[in-house]
């Protein structure tokens, strides 16, 4: 399978929780400005892999990684890598929306403030507005920016968390089942948003919704029991998979 230059390249990666190997010999390339979906049954390693891409697993005691994960050709575990900067470049949106108990404005401004990315109140306001627009939320909240983010609906809270991630101008956006807790209308809004965002960002999404993977992703990887069984263009994965285990999962024979 021919690839363009990859934004993220993972080679011979193993991941351990203590003595337990949770991921075994993972090899894949994430293409720039494309959506890559990761599918597979619960507990197969999808979210562990996703969190490895910006070293979120570092905070778990006893974990370790073998092999390499390169962002723009540079190993993210190299001693010279600033983990804070890595997580700014590779943002994360979690399964459960987790707005801070602050105003809508302050939720989006938070990362800008702590990273000192703006020089004036006007610039801060402009970046917050741009991020809310990028997350397709501005028109719904522009008249109540200083009210609590916790008063928003579930779908709005998830888009607020996306806006918060976008505010610090990442290059890659990791999304861990971003619509799993949402109703169909909110889910459709998140999917529409993903289509728009890939013009500017490289997106990796974990999803249990195979129809969602088929709709939004150019590439799909199927994980099973800590291994990447198959990785290819989404159309091929869903219409002519190379591995019978992939076919069995997609057709509902297991998982």
C-alpha cells in the first residue's frame, strides 16, 4: 500500500502495564490531514494506543514503551522532547466531555493562559472566538460566554472540549470515542465537525461505531487483543478486508 509522507509513524511498538504486554508489535502510519479510525472490541488496546501518541500514559505508574513513535520524523520519547509541548502539538478529546467548572470563555482560554500564547486581552478574545467557531459552537454560545460551561448540553460540552483543544493550535487531534455518550443529532454534528477539521488537523479517532468509522475516516485500523490485525484504507477494510478476523468483527460474528 502506497503512502504519502506520514505525520505519525509507529514502528515495532510494544506497550507494557508492569509485566503485562497490552500492545504487541504495532506498526502503522498516520497520514497528514486525514482521519484515521481505530476499531475493535473493548479492551483490545485502542485507547491505550491512542494515549501513547501524546504520552498520556506516562502518568500511569509502571508503564513502558518499546519501539518508536515518531511525530514529523522525530521520536516522541527522545530525551530532548518537551512533553508539555508534545501535548500541545498532539491534543486529546476524551470520551466523556470534561469541561472545567468555569465559564465557557475561561474553558477555551485556559490553555492559552497557562502556555502564555497570547499577548493581550484582545488577542485572547480573538483566539477564543476563533476556536469556538472552529468547533462549530460560536453561534450557540456567543451571547453567554461568561456563563458556566456546565450548563451546556452534552453535545455542546463535547464541542467545547474540542474548542479547548484547538485553542492551543495543535497539529494532531486525538479523539477517544468523542460521540459515544451523545444522541444521534449531536453525534452528526461531531462527525460534520471532523470533516471540517481535517483540512487543518491530522485526526486519529477511536470508535466503537463502525458506521462512524466508515463515514469519517480515510484509513482504519482493526485492533484485537493488543495487536493491530489490519490497517488499510477504510473502504478496503469494510468491503474487502485481508484478514478473516477483520471480516468477522465487521460483520458482527464477534465483538
